[in-house]
């Protein structure tokens, strides 16, 4: 059986609210850590979300 070519990562808000998103990432095509500006529901505005280890 073939190995999955993606991993699940957690994108956590830098605002400290504890909000996070879960996203798929292919580590072969995208070896650097993900960083997005997404909407933080708890703060009510767009914040920077950075990749953390999904535990």
C-alpha cells in the first residue's frame, strides 16, 4: 500500500486566543513551515497563523 504524501498540521493564532485551523501539507513539495493571515473568530479580525505540531 502506498504511503500518504501529506501530513496534517495545526495553524495556531499568534494573537494568543487559542484559535487554530487544521490543514494538509505535502512535506516533499513544501518543506518550509506554513504561515497564513486568516480570520480569528475570538478576536474578530484577521491575524497571523503559524504552523505548530498537531498532537
